[in-house]
């Protein structure tokens, strides 16, 4: 018989699902391209709306360049959100 024995007859020796659990950093890395593109679109649209009240225009290339560093914290937050949703779905 392989595996470990549980000290209790009712409780499993290992918690099911923990070994296949994705950490937040992997989820954030997986989501980074989509989140960064979303940040770029939102920056471009916000610049268009701010132009009505006298803001400076932001071109699509500039929005993409700004979204590269801003996509990192946004991806981390998206990874935390997805991790929480996965934990909630498993319980």
C-alpha cells in the first residue's frame, strides 16, 4: 500500500486539490498579455474622453507603451481575483 496514512480514520492524509493549485504569480503571468491590452485600450479611451475637457491627446502607440509597466500591477490584481474565484469554486 503506497501513500501516507492519516492519524484519523475520517480525515484524508493529504488535502485534495492543493497539489494542483495555481499560485497567484503564475495566474498573473498567464493573464499579463490580456490585462496589458485591456489597460492600453482603457488608457486610450480615457485620453479621448479627457480631450473634451482640455486634456492632452494620447496616441495608440503611447497608450501601448504606458500599458506595459501599468499592466504588471493590474495583472497581479487580476491573478488574485482569479485565485479567489478558483478557491471559492473548489470549496
